[in-house]
C-alpha cells in the first residue's frame, strides 16, 4: 500500500468504509491532516496479553506517519510484532440539542488510524519523531528546553504508525428535526458550542522570579487549545 499524499482521497478498506452515519464520513485526506494537526493526545487501542487496552498518550504527526509514546504497546509489540492497533483522535465542538432526546447529538471531528506500528530504533528517526511529538503539543519548546541525551533516547519508546489506512468522520451544524412534528412543540433547539482555551501560566514554585516565560508559551495564554 502506498503512502498517502496530502490532497488525495483517503484509501478505502473494509475497516475504513463508513457503514453508519455515512453522511458524516469524509474521504478527504485534508480532513485527516487537519484533525491530527489540531490535537496532541490520542487514544491507542491495543491487545496486551489477551486483554484489550485503550491508552491515552501524546502524539505528533507528519505527512505520512503518526508518532506516539506507548511503553505498554511496545511490550506488546515485542511479543506480537504483527499486532494491529487502532489510534483515535477526537475533538468535541459542541452539543447538538434537538427537540427530542432521540435526535440529540454531538458536533465533532474524529479520525481513526489502523495498522501495525513499529518501534522506532533508528536514532535519527527517533530524534525527528520526538521533535515532531514535542512541537505538536508545544511549538517552540524543542529548541527552548534541553534536548534528550543518548541515555534518555535509549530509555524512550517511540512508536510509528503509517497513515495509509485511516477513517474520518465530522459532524457540524444544527439539529436535524426542524421539519419533524416535534418542531410544533415550541421547544428551544440548537447547538451549545464547546471552546477550550489555555489559561494563565503557573510558574514552578522553585523557579527564580527573574526568569521570564518564553514568548512561545506566554503567547498561548488565552488562545484556543485545539485548533
């Protein structure tokens, strides 16, 4: 399977085919890129010793690969190197409040990525992957803070998952029951948006007072947390 190219449609497989709420499915690779770029926490679904686990972890994505931490998954991969995983990233944009409870819903953007991850062993790729992960969560922090030592790199598990096989669903807009009999009930209906913003920086109590926050952090105060 070839690597996906930005601007081209997502590949269609049995796992990525939309069977329910097909109208919310998107075939556009650009939507996958936007969803991944907007966040920095994913949920990794993996089987470990016969048990299904879903692990929240930070991630970074480039044009072809999703990089993420996963020590539990790493142990699983050593035992079962061909184990399939599913990684999900979801952003909640609001509650859709209809005239009936049955028609309630959520405005959201969600991506699922399937495949067999690999442990990143090459030092140069591990360095680049950790930079990608760090910069996705906090742009500017990689060059500001001390970067990993060789010992720290050796102790860090980094997984790489191809973006070859992915599924995207998006829901936007108002409730769908405006033309139903419930519209005659005189009840309010609409969307309650959800906005998440960064708060004020909280300095380490041990930090000397003369050390200011770097601009790449201070500029994020009050900004939207998820793009």
